[in-house]
C-alpha cells in the first residue's frame, strides 16, 4: 500500500511539474513568414516585382456607393474593363432585400444562390450573354461577418471569359512557371513554411 501511495505521489508531482513547464512556455507572436516581416518597408526586400494580369482603380465618388474597384486587363486587351465591383453606401440587410427584389424585377428571378452555407455571406448570381455572345456575370452580395469580403452590400459585374483570357495571356509570358520552379527549389526546411 505504501508503494502505491509513493508511486501515486510521484506521478502527481511529475504531472504538476510537466503542467507548470508547459504553462510557462511562452508563445511568440508570429510577425514573419516566407522571409517577409509585417510592418517593414517592402523596399527592404530584394524581390522581383511582376505586374498582375489585372490592374485595379479605386473610385470613391459614385452616387449611392461608398466606393468601388474597376479592374482592367494588362495583357490581352490592355486597359479594357473586365470587372466592376461597387460597394453600396447602405450596408443594411433591409436594403439588400430591397435591392434583391429590384434586381429580380429587372433581371428575372433566375439567379442562383451563391452565398455560404452559414448565411454569413448571402449572394445571388445571374449569368447572361451579351449581343456579342460574351458571358456576363452579375453578383449581388450581402456580407455580415466574413472579414475577407467587403462588409455590407456589394454588386459585381464581370466578363468571366475576358478575365480568364487576361490570366491565360499573362501566364503565357512564363512568370508563373519560373516562379514555381524557384519556390520548389527554395523550400529547404520548416522555417520557410511556418510563420515566425
């Protein structure tokens, strides 16, 4: 019985020491990843800069809208607008419901639900073809919580085939293939892959 008591006591002491050791281990806040550190000037890094297949202009002086992003091509048809994304000034869900009714009246109720399954992002997508046979996509979205998306009510109008053509043209130049081979060569240990 005494051996059992001593063994139990030793286990309790050992467990207590392990718990204290793990509780005292300080977690470091990650500020760096992939060789880059937050809150440092981009000029301090020796990196090769490439344009993207799209450029965006921020617009803020549109009546009824808070702001917008106008995206245009840089490769296949440089300067041609391929996507318009505008955020309504009214962020409320009530306004979204009114907009959705007006969109359905104007464009038909054939929209497909394109939001998330949790209801944080509610989005309806219409697909059309213009007189030239180009596909046109229209998305009306209300976002409650997803911080990766614009909070409030947003409308997106795009030419998906032209977006894809811009990307394909840009990729043909070879930047992506060159960068992929460099990335594969540079991965040597876990330090590169984990935030520091």
